[in-house]
C-alpha cells in the first residue's frame, strides 16, 4: 500500500489499439487496465503511476494486446506540469474514493439488510450463514483490490474498512445465533 503521492513521481502513459473486429477483445483489455487502477484520459489512452510491479503488469497487458493483433506504446512521464500532476492525482483519488463509497453502500444497503431480513424470517440455518459468509468474503476481496490500486491514499479507506469489520461482527453474531438454535447439529 502507498501513503499517497511521491514527490516528483513518474507516471506511465499507455496508448494502445486493439482491432475492432470484436468488442470482446477491447473490453477485456479495458477491464484488465481498470482492474489495475488505470486512469483513462481518453479512449485507449491511460495513465498509471510508475510504482513497483506496475510496469510488469502493464507489460503483460501489452503482450496480450499484441496477441490480439493490436499495438501499444508505453511512455514514461517524468516532467509533468504541476497543474497536470495535481489533476492526475486528484482523478486517481476520486476514483478510489468512489470505490470506497460503493463498498460502504454495499455494506449498508445489502449486507446489513440481509442479516436483518434473515433474523426477521427466523432463517437461522447453517446454509444461510454460509451464504452470507461468502458475501462477506467477496466484500473483503473487493476492499483489498481497491486498497491495492489506491495509489494516492484517497479518502474513504478507513470508513470502508470499518464497515467491512462491522459486517464481520454482525455475521459472527448471526452465526452464534445459528449455532445456538440448531445446537451445533448443522440442521436448521
């Protein structure tokens, strides 16, 4: 994890083209770059901070673009006007902050409501607890991915982490109630 922008940090600019014979290939490249945390400045042109591991991942994507009979060029940006630098950093922060907010919303609107609904229904079964546990694991993986691509220490990380921890506590309490009601027999 990073603690934010590194003074004088360099950025990587990727310009690419994937043949338009199928949108599937273009979408696959776009999805992988977004998964990395790339910031698109226009179609098929994106920026990433030049951080450890990023070049290697970007090289793999460039190889994939080549396999798809496309082309790509990578440039190192190390002399960026301060205004553009602030714009890039602000955009990276904004993207990560939105993702943290989505995680908080997912906890508030789905996860908490799911446990509340199952309690209301009296659905204290091992199967239900396991299904909710899988949802929690998805939330944890999502949070980890957002943290990994939070290049500039965006706001919202602490709140998202706290909400996911609260989800875990609610689930543990629900699981304890399931255990009490089914007597550890696994039947619900």
